[in-house]
């Protein structure tokens, strides 16, 4: 099984296209396809970046229509899903960019985007176990003892990380460094927390290299366990990157 897992895209469609092209995918049909490899997405497809709706459309076609990719949702996906359901959510922390794109469309196109994303989200598992469980993809990671479970505790963990309930000085949730405690043999590939370089700890890899904050968009090639990146076209916001450890 050959898979390329892509970190948090956050509406950075141009970099997504560049990265998949660099990985050898062809866009001849309008979506990235490869002869013998599949894509996987760790969530947070949208928000903050300039072309969230194009990313939704591409991933929907890949995952739902063509069954040529895997997708697990992130916390931004969860919030957008609730927005599309008509729930009361605040259009902040990046959601406002996706909402602005959405509201610029005519009603027919809006309904198409909304139904696409709802279907994509509702089909998605909380986390994906691939290659007989040797590879696990989860947006914010997953503890070893949570693998195989799908309860509320696990949902909170995979969407938000190992949160303590407290806040950092900048208002972001305080999170424990679960990767340092991970002792499993399955590779856990995740994103959620922007880091300047892919972060390898035990059998875990954080591949959210902060494309939307001016870093890069990164993919992990499996089973080769090599990372491939393309630089971001967005301005650098260095305070968004976490120094962990």
C-alpha cells in the first residue's frame, strides 16, 4: 500500500496542486491521480487560505466520487460542517474566509458546495487505520489506547489534541505532548499544530508545517517514510508556529 498523506491545507489550493504534482500525480482529469499511489488528508482542508472551496471540491471528487483518497476531519472541518447544518457557530479563527467565499456564490452553487461537504464529512471516520493498522491517520493524533474506539473522548482528542481545559497566554487551548508518551508500533501521522519542520517523535509524525502561515505544505510518503514539501505563497506569521519539546 503506497500512500501520500498531506498535512493541513487550509485553503492553500495552489500549494496543494504544486505538492501533488511534485509527488507525481497528474491533474489531467481535474483532480490529482497517480498510477499506483493514493492520497490521504489529515483534515483542516479549509479556512484562512484563499481557495477553500476549490480544495473541498477536489477532495470530494477524490474521496467520494472516485474513491482514490482517504480523508479524516479536523476541528476546522467540524466547525464548517456545523455551519453548513445551520448551527450557530462564530465565523472566526479562519472560518470567515470560507464563509466569504461561500456567500459570494449564487444559491445553486452554494447548495452544491454545502451538500458536497456534508457528504464528505459524514462519510469520514474519526481516524483512518490503513495497511492492516500499521498506519493511522488522525487530525490531531491519537493515543495508543484510543485506537479502535469511537467514543466522545476519542472524537475530542482526534479533533483538538490532548487538551487540558486550560488556555495558553495567546488564548489557544493548552495541549499535552501526547506523542512523547506514545509507545505503539503503528505510525501515527497527524497535523493540527503548526511546526516549522515535520516533527518525528517515537512512531508519530506531525506534518502540519503551517502552509497557511507562510511555512510549507508537506506530505509524508508511506511506506517510504519520507517527507516532501513545497514552500507557501502566504506571508510568514512566525508566532503561529509551536516550539514543542
